[in-house]
């Protein structure tokens, strides 16, 4: 009898589950793979009503957290995620924000403490595939970096995952997307991205076609209506949204099984075990 295939993704905040892993969650869940989302923080440093930021009048961390967790529930329903585990840590905010200094902020929690909790979840679910961020958290967010650290520590402590992946945004695809938007007069004046944002194509090992699940990703993004990060993406023309959402890319960090150099399946090498 084949063992149950299980995918676990470890994300920092409510809404992080959508862009980089929403399609693989939806696709693998539809296939019958057990899907597990671990969300490390409650998103307290997100936007309040009307886009109010932390530290501004009207920003209520408890209310923001409650709203974001409600939105998370709606998002995972659209994506078909079977199990959601909340570590419940305090959102640290973007790099350089005052929230970074809070003693109970996720980024300041001892790695071994948070990793032990994640290790217990790995023991419970026994995921063959674990996905998280790279060493820089994708773009330097303290909570993303901490999610990387605890995931790697938990994986090492348990020895459970057969394959570990980092989410990736291909640098070349970003350039292509904005070139397309400029060609139709729809590019923003300020892309808001550093010039070195994204992962060079030569480092990407795995690209999963999630075209069939783009609409589910759109719905999951809309579920996180309180946050501004996804608004521009959803205001793009439909063709641009399709380009941005139809493929999810990863860097394979490690594998204990033989797998192709360039994969289109996170479970490559695991299905016949």
C-alpha cells in the first residue's frame, strides 16, 4: 500500500499562502494529496480599515488579526486546503518597522522554541514535501526569514521531509510581465520592487502549471480584501493576471529521492514509493 502523499507549506502571514503556493495547494488537493498549511503569525501588522498602517490612528492590532484570520479561512476554502495550523505568533512587521522590536514578535522568538512546535506538526502529518521561503525570506521580511529558519530546523530535527522547496518568483517572468503591462499602458509608475527582486531562472528547478486553478487563486486573493498587497494584481487586465498566476516556481533545496533536474511536480520521485 502506498503511503498517503502530504504537502506542507510553512507561511508567515495570512494571505502568503496564495501567490506562491495557492495553485499547488488547489491542484494537489483536487488530486487527493493531503494538504497542510502552517501560518506562523496572525498578521497584526497588516492594514486596518481604510488601509490604516500600524502606528496610525485607528489601527487596532486585535481587530486586524481577527479580520485577517477570517479572511484566511475563506481563502483556504477556495484553495481546498484540508488542514490549517496556526502557530499564533505576533506579526513582526516589515523590516525596519517598530513592530520588529516587540519581544514577542515572531522574528524574536527563539528558533528552537518555534521549531519544536513545527516539528510536532511534521511528526503528526508526516509530509513528504515541505515548502517555505529561502534564506532571505524571498524579499527580506523578518517573519519570512524566521519561517525559513524554523522550517529548516524542524526538518533537520525530525528527518521527515523527503523534499524541501523554496518558493520562487522568476526574475525573468517579472520583467516579461511588466514589459507586457507597459505595452498596453497598464504598468504602475512605481513597481515597488527592488531591481534584484526575484530568483534567476537558472536557479529554479521546478515549475508547476496551475493554469486550471487561476480562478481559485483569484478568489483566494479577493478573500484577503483588507490587505493592499494584492490589489494591483487584481486590477491588472485578465491576460496579465493569467500570466502572473498560471505557473508557480520553486527551488528544490534538498531531496532524498531521485528526481529530474527540472520538474513539473513537487512529488516527482515520490509517487511510486
